[in-house]
C-alpha cells in the first residue's frame, strides 16, 4: 500500500501525464456514510469535516495521492434514488426514482407521488455505455448492494455481479463477524474480477457497492475491541459504528494493494464516495444540518476522493459536484466522444478539474435535488432544492416556505436569506420550477377531493406546477407586473415572470424592481387541518380573525403564538385578517379548512 501511495504521488505530480491505454475505473460506494464520517478532512479549512473518532487510514492515503472534493453531493438523501442517478447520469426528478418505496404516506396534508422503484430496460447505464464504445472492449462488474430491482446488474450491462441484491443481503449473523456486512467477500469478488480482466487484457469498470455503514451495525471483533476501549470523540462516539467504518477502510486498502501489486496503478482511477449522508441516530453530521432522508446538507453532502493518472497529489476542490456527474466524467476521462453520450444526461464532466485545466465547472443548470415525500422522520416533508455556486434554494411544498442559504458562510443552513435577496431568490425559484416542469417531475398535490381546495378560482395542480406550491391567493401578484395570480392563470401567463420580461432579464434586475416578488406575511398551511401557523419569530402580539364568506366573524384570537388551533367544527373557506399590535405586518387573504 505504501508503494501504491508513492507511485500515485509521482504520477500525480505530473499533471500532464495521461494513461497510455484505456483506463480502469474502480468506484467504491459506501452506504450512509456522512461527509464527516471518515478521518479524511474533506475541507482543508474546516476541522469538523472529518471525524473525531473514526479512523480511515487507507482513505487518507488515497486522498494524499489524489483529490478530495469538499462539496460533493449525493443525488438524493436516500440510497436507491442516488444509485439510480449514478447509473444513468440523471437527476431523481427526471428518473422518477425519488424514494426507496412506492408506498404513499396517508393522513398527511399533501398527497405525495408514488416513486418508481425499479430501473428500466430502456435506461442506459454507465456500464452499458462503456461497453458500447467501439474498439475499447470494456468489461464491467457490480458487486454488493444493487437495490434497483429489474433482474439485477446482469440485465443492465454488467458482465459479472452477485445478483439482484438489496439491504437484507448485506447482513451477516451477529454483531461480530469475520465478514461484517460482507465487506470482505464483496472485495474479494472485485479482486477476482480484476484478475480475469487483467488476464484477458481488458480495461474494466468495477463498482463495489458496500452495505456498510448502513444498519444493522456489524464489525470484526478486533475492530470493535479497539473502538470499545478508545476515548470517544465529541461528535462521534459509537464504538460499533467506528469499528465497521474501519473495517470498510481495510477493504479499501486491499483494493489499493491489489492495484499496486499488479502494476495497474498508472492507468487506474479509484473513486470513493457515499450514496447519502449518515442517519443522525447512528452518526452525527454536524456541522451540517440533519441527515439521511432530508435534502439539507447533512443528508446529501458526502465524502468524495479520487486518485488516478493526471490527478495531482493531495489536491482539493470546493467546486460543487454530484453523483450523476460520474457518468460523463468517466466517459470523458476515457477520451471517448462526448457527443455520443445518451441523449439525456444531466451530469457534467469534471475532468478539467481533475487534471488541473480548470477550477470551476460551467453547468446548464444548478444541481437538482427532488424529494417530494414524507417519511417517519419528523423533519422529512416534501421538498425540492437547487444548488448554484454557493447558493442553495429549498422549497417546502407543504408550508409554501422558501429558504435561501449562502453555503460559503452558512454550512449549517441556519440563516434564511430568501426575503433579503429577492432577485436571486426569484431567479432560483424559476430555474428550479422550469427544470422540474421540463422533465415532468412528479409533484405533490393537495389532499382534497376538490381540484381547487382553497376556492380561489385557481386549480391546485396549476399552482404547484407554476408556483411550486398551492398557498398563493387569487389576489397575489408574485412577479409584481400588475396581474394577480388569478389573472395569470386565466390569461395563461407566467406568474413568476413579469409579462414582457424574459427569465434572462429577470436574473439581472435589481432589488427594488423585485420588491413585490416576496409575498406578504401569510398564514400556513393553507388549506389547513387542525391548525395554522403565522410566522412570528419575535413573539409579537397579533390578532387573527376569520370571517365567513357572507361576512360573519367566526373566530377571533389575540396571541403571540405562531401555532393557532382551528376548531374541528370549522370547515370551509374563510377570509382571514392578521393584525399586529405594533403594525409591523398586516395581512389578509383566504383560508381553506379541510
């Protein structure tokens, strides 16, 4: 392994050195490993970007010989959707594979779409594309967790695999095992495959999709004994999780040794990453917000290390990349014609960053995250997001809330800048909406038998598709062009772009021109079930009044609470008024109670 490090270091110090044959690729995909879940400091300026307890010495060697990305993202906050995106180079919004199950949550405010749960024969995988490259004779293999059904890897371009596997296939008996989570048997299958490829003089693509460090927790006895007697860290202290992490790292070392011993190091790329962030009940993602299942940073920012020919040693990039970028990047590293990529690939090649030609990427659109579902996690509700440069916009479909974070200064996503940077906010909402519509992304809908549940004359579906939410009233003028939302619907115009104004023009307008694009303070959820919320973070005194459509006062409360109960006897459509005692906000509109 030390010899491998030395060779890779020499190669990496020669940035113009290129592989003389078609390069090999080894993609190692961990399961549920968070951004700070290794002992590699992903961000050189942030000591919290590595664990204070887990040890991954082989990944440290790999990072020292190659490049680490401090802003690498999984395509989704859950495993199967991410794996689908990696295979196809497409966003989850495009694939429709947005959850691990097709089940739809019941009894929620919104009805959420059913996810597809199987890759299709019509989808072109990276393995299939590599095998289609004329004259290169690539051989391919996938071992470990597939979790995409449809007959397994053998039906999708992989010459060798261990079948149509899912989570349960990774469990060994007991907490202690000589092959925890099948870490070492998966690795040995990969080594056997590489033996055959080398013997046949074939370039190869090998994906090792580990079941670790997903629950249930298993490790070797020796690793557990080490961590059980080790002083816990401040953020990380789970001995079994730490032991499993180091067992996984030992398997990485076996792969690195093999590449070294067989003298294929000068034309082999080794890529290490994860399918989503850590589950917070297993491993803290702090300083990132939350974790697995949720599209805040803790759920989607992941470790990413790559070494290989032309990559300078111990280098770092803070350019945002995402798992669906791997497809075009690998094709580009081979030197194949990028015009021959499948007709629909959302990813961008970051080859120029790897070889030092550039430090940034030019993208057709921002990074797209689409997770329109609930789950048992109390923080999980239907959301979508777009990341563009340092800015990350999140939309919440249930509440209508919008969040804009500057990730260069706010990695914990604590400060919402949406109302402070209205021009930027508006342009990102439009870009996200337009992308979701362009790929016919599945969106939530109001849980109601009525097509216009709030009675504002605008169908709920139109509001979701055009405004990414159904909480706008008929009198809103989101783009401040003099036409209300109802006017925009009736005239088939865009409620987010002022008439006669292009999106390009919108992106360049100044703050005062867009002051009307930020909706006035409003209650939510609307329609309501049982309660409403009035944004009131400073606990100011305000009065809320509900009037029936014939003008009768049916509810009046004076309070400082943000959450207000609605009596079960009130069902129907009402006018509301919100009156703050200090007159800082006064608002009115319609409320539908379901």
